[in-house]
C-alpha cells in the first residue's frame, strides 16, 4: 500500500503538497473543506487536475 503525507501547517496558505515516504512531491491539494459549497481539488505536481471533491449538504 502506498502512503502519502502532507503537512498540517501548509494548508493555511490554501494548498498542500502531498509527498511520499521519500519526501518526493507528487500531488497538490487545493481548496477548503467542511462548509457548504467547499471543494477540494487534487492536481498532479505538473498541474493537471486529477480530481475534484465538492461538499454538498
């Protein structure tokens, strides 16, 4: 199983870099979560949008 990590503190700037166990950057997680109309977007490190998750109540 592949394990990925991100720093809890980095989200204050609006984006988190998702890294592997070797500290290599693989993804960028952008957005907000928890309130109505919030969304998270997952990008490849090269900038391609891979997934978008929206919070709907």
